[in-house]
């Protein structure tokens, strides 16, 4: 029945909406997070940047584990003509629906403005419908993603302050504990996707650890004009790594992503500090 509804929906596709939802699909790619995390980190606050960093990769690992447990094939595996974009892996729950619900709930709960609620709800609905329109998920995948995303939000809301307090009391111990848990998880899963997410989580943790230890972070209480220039500098660094360093050294995706993570979490702030106007 779900496949029938997707096939029915595909009959109403138009070139304009095909293009529109392919653009929306960019919000479900690593490029989006490489723009979002620095935005929160350098314009909102480093505290929320760190939270978003851990949430992004932890949520990704949870979604990966859930897909391995349920192992539901994508609708395009049954009807190849359905998919407008190429997506691999299992279908349930939808990763895009899961993270959109998680991030939208955070935006709505912690920034209780009318526009925040409208933006959050719109993001949830748009991302969910886009996965159906593009033919890469069943409706139940979207529902499952929303449920798991909301549950992760509830866990985050209840425990984040407790976790941050414990980690700050013994950061080295918790860094080693994180590496041990993630390493064990990779041994059990033996998956390239899990290894990539785990390595980004570990490299990001190293960046956070050393930045906190040596007080490398920039001050948050600055005019937005200065914050915007900082953010622009960080993005230029990401683009430079992606376009020039990678092409020159022929690095693979694993090294590219982790170099970018280290740039955002460790190297960008002390370099920007050397610019008098931006520090």
C-alpha cells in the first residue's frame, strides 16, 4: 500500500518541483552540516556549537544502528523509477526526518519565538515530504524518523546539563571513555559509514578537548558583524580544504571530513584570534 501511494505521488511530479526537492535534498548531505555547525559555533555560541557537533554525529550513529536493526529496503529497490536522487543503505527510519525533528525541537524549545516555531515546523514537514516526493522513503520511515528524533530530543533536554557537568570535571577520562566505546562499536559493526561517523566524533572531541584545555575559543559576546566575518573566515577555510588541499594531496572522504572537523573545532579559533579586529 505504501509503495502504491509513492507511485501515485510520482505521477504528479513536475520539472519545477523535481528541481526544488533536489535542492531540499542538499539539507540531507554532509555539506549542510559543514555550514550549519560553524554557523552555530561562531555566530550563536561555542557552547551550542559543541552541543550541535555531538548531537549531529551521535544522532547519525543512532540512525545507522536503527537501520541495521530493522533492515528495511528502500522503495527504489522495488521500483527503481521512483528515486529522483541516489541514496544507499536501508530505509527505516528516515535519517532526514529524524534529524529535522531533533533540530527543530531544539530551535522551538530553546528559542521560543513565533518565527522559530514556524521555521521549525516548516523544516520538519518539508524534509519529511521531500523524502516521499524523491521516492527514497516510505511514509512509515518518515513517521519513525520523527518519533526517534523526538525521543533523542527528550533525552538531550533532560540530560545535557548533567553530562556537561560530569565531562567538565574529568575531561580526559571521558574522552578516553568515548574513544573506547566508539572503537568497540566499530569493531562490532565493521561498516565504512559507522567508521566515518565515529571518526568525525572522535576528531571533533579531540578538537573540543584541546580547545577547552588551552582556552582557544573566541569570545561569544561580540557584535554580529564581527561574528559574521569570523564565520566567513571559517567557511573559506572549509572551502579551501575541500578544493585545494584535497585536490593537491588526493585525500579520500575519510581524511577530508576529519581535517574539516579539526579545522572547525581546533584550528579556526586560534587563527582568527591573530586577527585583531576579529578576536
